[in-house]
């Protein structure tokens, strides 16, 4: 069986990983924490795992940085953030205690960290917020804090069965005493029905972007079955909204899914001092439980993505640093029409770039993780007639433990009538970007050792493919 652990994506050495937490850039080093249960391949008592990097591509793993202890986080240190409080790294996170029956107290806790961020200890004044303002809240979690003028501001996720999801805004002068300002955005005001937008919004992230603000949150709903095969049922998808912020409320101008693939959730944002906004999503496994047990670890984070604005439209692309992983390029220049397995391009970890002249193509397909006879393959396709980008993993694996499905998104050609496609493959994770506007993440688990080929199929004019290059990701040849 091929190895499925990505070479370059952040994954847990053993056990379970979910959301990225506490993203921080300190002394030139990026720190990424994450929800971590080293004891099991399923979700469980959450600690904060910790990795760091100076270049965003080579990560070093450190000991667990935040651990539950007797008191308001005895049941787990759920998601949160890290801020710099006059030189002291400070984690603000969700402390939980079990009430049984999958019910939890959810409070905002605060922990002070060592200067190198290796170890955080809960402050005795925790919890700094002891629960939600509404009694019937579905949850109250995932504080995201930033410096705002002389003080601090925080957004936190909540929601009710009747009214749907909501993001609350709080303010503080000292991180310890918090004043509720009101809903930054809620489903009722926005007219977002609970059916599609869930009964609670988790992991809100809120940053200035260009001349506007970006609000990201993840839709949670245990009342509606997840449309995603193998996805943990209450977890659905991540929404990104662009809009304006008047200091109290967020007025959205546009809303979209941050990723249209099946395996992307709970993204966390880091805004660098120069204004670049980076995002890491959690990509869960699309495998049966018994296969997970055999694998021994579960979940990885996506490559960091840079989010930006083009006018008022959200742009997204892999962070430029990801290109540092590229080995020697293979130009796919002389591609003939029809199906052509590209013998020269082979590997389970590749970076592929394609520029398609949409008007000249009727269909373009790139198959990766393909066995020589095509028995196994994962197909990324673009159909210019319908503007449909798809990721098809119905034949990704002969192993019945791996989820199938075909997923679609709409991509319009750019101003020049072109489509830029970028495919990042790292063993079991495929991240597809189109025109810097749409991203799709999917997990695939080929069973054959020879499922490492690439094939290109073009239906249309000879000149439909303007450019096609592939690079092996270094260290994975
Ligand atoms: C999102 C989430 C968060 C919570 C954490 C617990 O995946 O449900 O809302 O803090 O996971 O692990």
C-alpha cells in the first residue's frame, strides 16, 4: 500500500489533528498550533500541538504547548488564538468541561506563554468570559483577538437553533475584562437561513484586507446531515465574507465558500505586519474508521494560502513560499490533443501549472495519481462551456475504505479569456486553485504502488493549452 502521509503538509506524528490555532509570527518564525489528540485517531481531549518554521515550508515539531488542567479547561483546550501582550505571548482559547452527553461548558480562557512560545500556562484569572450572553446558545467558542487602537477586540462564534449562527464582538483594555459590544454579524440580520448557514458559526477570523474586512467562519450544524462523505456530521464548510467594519458591525458585500472541495474546514488566518493574509485549513481524512486506525494518524493542514482582494473580489493562491519546494521543472510543451499519459511526469507529490485558453478548449482534464492503465486516477477537469471546475475522486482508489465523489465549482475565465490552473499534490492531499478565485481541497488514497502517473486530456483546438509545467516537490522524488 502506498504511504498516504503528506511529505510537506503539517500532520500529527500520531493521533488526531483538527483546527489550526494561535497563528503567530515572532522573531521571524511562524508558529502554528493545532487541535491535537495524540492518544487516538479520533477527536478527543484537545491539547495544542505545535510546529514552527522560518520559511513556511519546512516545519519543525515541538512538544505540546497547551494542556488541559484542573479547572475551566479540564475537558480540553479548544480552538483560539495567540496575541502579543506587551512582549508576552498570550493564548486566548476555549476552555471546556464535559457535562456528559456531548455537552460542554465553553468559556474563554487565557494562558501566558514563554518567550519562545514553547509552553503556555493558564492564567489563574481564567475564565475571562464564563459563557455566552444568550442562555439558549448552541455553543460559544473560538475567540479571535486583535489589537484595536489602545485596546483589544475579540470575535467569538455562537448561534441558536432558532436564529442560526452568529459572531459576537467584545472589547477589552487588558485581555482580562471583556465587554460585549453585540453581534458583529448574525444570520438573522444577514438573512442567512440556518439550513445552509448552520445553527452555529465556529472559528470566526476577522482581519483587514485591502480597504475592506474579511470575516471567515465555519458552519456547524448537527441538525442537518453533512453533504460531505466521511465528514464529521456537524461540520460543513467555511464561509468567507468581504465587507466593511464600522467598529461595531460588519456589513458583508459578498459571501462565498473559501474552498469548494469536500475536505476543508475551520481555516485560521494570520495577518502579517505588512498586510499579507495567510490561511491554513484543516483537511480531515476521507477514510473509514478502521482504515484510520491502521494508518495511526488523522488530519493535516493545507499549505498556507495567501488571501487578497482584487477590487472587491477575494483572491486566493498558495503562499508564494510553497514554490520553494519545486524541484526541476518538466515542461509539458508539446502536448498532443487527446489523452496523453505524460511519461516524463511522475510522482505522488507535484506542483502543476496549466494555462488554458478557454475559448479554444471544449474540455481539459488533468489526471494525477494515475495507474498506467488508468484503473486508479484522480481527475481535475475544466469545462469552459459550463465554467465548471471539478475534482473527481470516484476512481481515486480501489480501496473501499476511501471516500469517492465528484465535486464542482464555478470558475469564470479571466479578462484575457484564460484559466490558470494550479494543482498541488502531496500524496493524499490535492489542492486545486483556479484563476486565484476558487480553491478545492480533496483527500485521495490510491491503493496501487504505481498510481503515480499524470495524464492530460484536451478536447479542442491545438493551441488550447498555452502553458503547462510540472515540478516534483523536492524531497519527494
Ligand atoms: C472546529 C471545532 C471548534 C472547536 C474545536 C474543538 O473544528 O469544533 O469549534 O473549538 O473544533 O476541537
